[in-house]
């Protein structure tokens, strides 16, 4: 057991009772790597309930999306690629809704020598920002809204035409979509709706709004379950940001609001402004102030920058608007308890803990500094050259990432290593990809099946 970290007896008893009730024989113990992919081990239930966790190589936080290991400032051959301690967080324990006798849990990583949280663990980063919000007197609610593309077993799109919101096309997909929704429900993850989206074989699945940490964990489970169920139906699925150059990409929109005593603090009408709420206005200014420097964690893959196109519903400028889908932050007001801010610039293949930590930290910075609110977009932002543009390749995003704000949010170790990793990603692309292709074979091989 890591020093100072263990299971409360009541929590351990609760989980043991669930394991007995549901005949659990195996627990899938997951850590999320820097690319947002779950890694870990399957542990027999008796061993799991001993509460010791397990050890795993710390290189999972700096390898590339294909698990290729290379020396980094974080770890190299001189260190011997040592272990760290993965300790399951029992608040995340779920009886699997996709298989009998199986449960799943998400783990936190601790340093073997010191017992302290591992600096590269993105889940710890989100915990720090939530603790900061709590110190200011706020809870945080959120929902992630992700898109994905479904393919046949041979990686052909399920269909080629564009039929957004089609109920008929949705009916054709319902045999596996129903299985996905039910597998999520049985795992304790509530789906609000699913719909056919704008790309070939593309679908959007909306999860119910809830506490931000729970939403981050649910997003990890969600992507995992979608992949498992698709495979069960002989299908492939990808959350790759841009699997087709000329078709819709996959985004991760983040809806967020602050709460006081469990009530939406953005819903209070307390000022005469376009938003009508001082807290919401100040939070929004923080999201806008840090939009560009957060782009690298919001869009972590080479192909993600091909999604940053005008009129693609992926933001290309630092902008905001009221219920406007061509801006960076869509502001929903007049909805009472449903008032919220929707950050629209993250890609579906991003790490949800990094995305949510970045959004929350930016919003809290806005509360603390009360930046002036820039003008809202009215009309077509892409026709207006005055709005600040976002980088459209990964090198531009790398150049914006090493800032005092990002170091305060993610930590020095993460900023330095993530830049190192992304520079290598850019070099690998330049060296090995046929850049004359719209979406190169290198990108497809690197991202489509895994991320």
C-alpha cells in the first residue's frame, strides 16, 4: 500500500458486497495514459479485495500512441524504466454492464519511494483543480459530448452518404447502438440521447450532466465500452479527430457550470449583462484568455489539426457567442438550471482529465482575475478577420504551450515532457508520412484503431 493511501473500511465492504452479489471474478483495473487510453491489468477478485493495488511501469506516461518507448526527461534507460504503484479508487468501481462476472475500476498512480501522486498522472491534475474550486466555495458540474465513426470489420464506413439526425439511418444502427446504451446503463452511466451525425458512419452520444470528476471517469469508461460493444457486433470504431479530410471530424464538447449547495450558480440573474450572471461572465473570460495555450492538450494528435477548419463546427478563432455553433465557447443562458458554458475546441481523441482540468483551471483563473469580456460573435465569425486565429498545425500549438498558466495547472514535469513527446510526434510525421495524402497512411496506422 502506498504510504498514506488506503481504502476506507466502509468503502472496501461496499465493494466486496457488490462483488459477492454480482459474482465478480475479475476486476479490470485501469490507469489512463497521457494519450487518454486506458492501461492496466485484470486482477482476480480475491487479490483485488486485498487492497494492495498493483505495480506498473511509469513509462506509460511518455510512450507514443503505439506504445513505442523512447528516452524522455521523465524516464530513460539510465532509470531502468521503474514501476509506480497503481491504487484503485473505489468511488469509480463499476459492475461491468458489458460482461458477466466482471467489474472495472480506475486507479491513481503513486510514486513507489515517496507515496506521493505521480506528477504525470492526469487524474491527479483534475483533482487539484477541483480542490481549488472547492476552496473557493464551488462544486463543478460537467458533461462531455463526444462523436465517433463506426466502420465495418474491414474499416469501411457503415455508409457513405451524409444523413445527419436521420431517424431512419439511426434505426439501421440501432442493433448495436441499443447494446451500447444498455451496456453503459448497466455500468451506471446514463445516456441522454444518441443521434446520427454529419459524417459517414458518425454518431454522437450524450452523457448526462454530473459532477466533473465523475464525468471524466465516465468518459474513460464510455470510450472503452463503445469499443468493446462495437467489436462484439463485428464493427470497428474510432474517436480519431479527423479520419476523413473532407468529412466531419470528431469533437469533445465540454459543458460546464459551477454549483453552490448543489444548485447551478450560473442560473442566478445578478447583473445587467448579456449573460445576466457575473460568475458565468468571469468564468467565460478565463476560458477565452487561455484558449490558445490549452490547444495542445485539447488537440493532441497530428490529424486533429486537420479538423481546425472554417465552417467545420470546430473553432478556428478565439471567440464566444450565445447559442452559436461556430465559436470557441457557446454560452447557454435563459435555461435556468441548465445555464452553462460549452467549450467546443477539444477533439474526441484527447485525454478527458487533461481537457477538463484545463477548462476548469481557465475558468477559475477568470474568477480570480475578472478579465474584460471580449465582444461576442454575432453572425459569421469566419468572415471577420479581426478575430484571433488558432494554430492549424501541431507545431503552432507546441509553441503556445509552455506558459506559467499551464505549468501551474499541469506541473513542470508534464509541460516539459508533453512538449518533448509532441515535438517527437511532429518529427515522426515529417519523417515517415506521405504528406501529399489528405489523411496520411501514417496517421491512420497511428491513431485510428487505438485512440
